């Protein structure tokens, strides 16, 4: 095809006009890229920070329920669930711990919870075994122990016939959690061990651990759980499904996430207003420029038509030029955005969490910007292309 080649050579020949259009387009696109990157970067960083704290993703059961083990297995298979473990106690249990040894030793009471593989409170640490315990840093400091030391867990039960049963269980401190994971006094135990302690405290025998008790008691029933969604976006849907299933559940931090989404919607509306008005102005400006270019080169185009250039190829002149301006203007805007983004992230790094970015665009965002820019340029060239088709062959012979 002759038309596209002639159009490209015409663009190269009229370099000053081309560069003017490219710089003008880049000057319009750059603020839009920066504005959207700030919206996406700030919101993404806020959601990432919220998802990083497992307490924000926790769903709590607000009333006593009877949970079948198969129900928990179904939750574990749900891709929205990061971790779930059941417990027989309707409320969190407090256990007594003391440093192993004779004489007067440090003692402390702390919240104890069942744990297992994938527990977000553990981070990269492995879950405790049946003879192990994971302590928070504050509890470890109160007991004066560290990883590898021995402690004792003491649990009392008082049968109705009088007397007191004392269970003294030696444990090895497997890991001491960082304060960022769990700041209060607390301990994590193996799930089977925690279930055994709860079963024993209800006066039942626990043959797996050799603990005596009644053997004709009620069956072991799970009445609560500790559940974490995989991330904040999964939290809402998971909470709604559990409520639809008849459970009285709540997520205390969901309101914070809802406020982030409201902020995202507000920023999105502002961006749409700014981008829409800018796009309208750009389209009118580019369309007028292309129209003027056609009028300026009307004589040349008519002579080309006279020499056999089809009307379909002639109308490609403004289309190809608009496409070239769009691609080059977008490329220049992306390069400038890369520089601005680095400067913004460096300037704001002290106010962001580790790994957070105030200005962030993905490859898909940039490709979407290219697609929208091309669509806008093609729409702007439509009027000029139509004007080219109205130029008659030989029309330029009558011009002075």
C-alpha cells in the first residue's frame, strides 16, 4: 500500500509539527498517569498493610455453636480461607505456665490457643508439636525462658465429688514469637494437645495422652473456631457466606477495609471526572489539528488522487498520523512517569510500610492507557479522514 508509506514519510518530513503534537499529548497523559498511580499505589499499599496483619483478617464466632469436623474441613478447602482451627471451649482459654525447675520459679497465666500448619501467627515458624509450645515474647520474658527451654503447663479440674485433679504437663519452648505477630501474653499449642486439655478439663479421659477421667461422657464437640481469611478482599465474601449459613460471626476490622474501599471509590470518581474532561479537550484539540493539516495539504492530496491514489488509502493519512502521535506521546509519557514515580516513592518512603509504594502502575495499566490513547486518537482522526474523502482528484490544479 502506497498511502501508509507516504503518510509516514510526510510525518518524518514535518518533524517540528510532529514533535509539537507528541509533546502536547505527553504533557496531557503524564499527569493522568501520575494521578492514577497515586490512587492505585496508596490504596494497594493500604490493603496490603491491612492484609499483612492477620488480626485484620480474623473472623470470630459470636455465639456458641455445634461445629461438625466436616464443616471445618470444608472451610480449609475454601481458597478464601488461610487458616482455621476448631476448639471445644466456647471462649478463649487461659492456662497457667511456669518455668521448669524446683523451688520458687516464675509463673504466669496466659491465653492459650490451638495451632497448626499455616497459622498466620506463626509466620515462617513451624507449628508446635504435641510436646511443644510457642510463646509470645512478652510471656517468654515473664517466665524467663527462650526457645529450647522447658516449662510446665498446669491445669486444674474440680470433680463434683470433691477434691482437685492437677495436670502437670512438661513442654519445650519451640519458638518465641515477635511482638509484631502477637504483642500480648499468649501461647500456641498443638491442636490435638489443646483438644485433649479441653476434653480432660470436662472430666473426660484422654487415652491418647494417658490422662484419666470418665469414659461415658458426652462426645467431643467443637463449639468455636479461630478463622483467618486469606486477604482483605476475601474477608467480606467469606463473612457473608458464614452468616448465610446461620452462624453469628463478625470481623472487627472489616469496617476499616470498607472505609478504604470508600476512599478508593471517591478517588476513582475524581479521576474519572479529570480524565474525562481532559480526554474531551484532547480529542477536540487533536481533531482540529488533524483537520487543519488536511486543509493545509489539500493540494498535495488532490494531486496524489489524480495520480491514482485510491480514496481509501488517502483517508489513512490523518489516521496513521494520529496513531503515530498517540504511540509516541504515550511512550514519552510512560518514560517521564517512570522518573516521576521513582522520585515520589523515594520522597514518601519514610511514610510507607516496608515494600509499600505511593506511586504504582502495572504493565496492564500502561497497556490500557495505550489502548485508550489509540482509541481517542482514532476517534479524533475520523473527521479529518472524512474530509480527505471529499477532496476531488485534480482539485489542487486550480489552486494558485
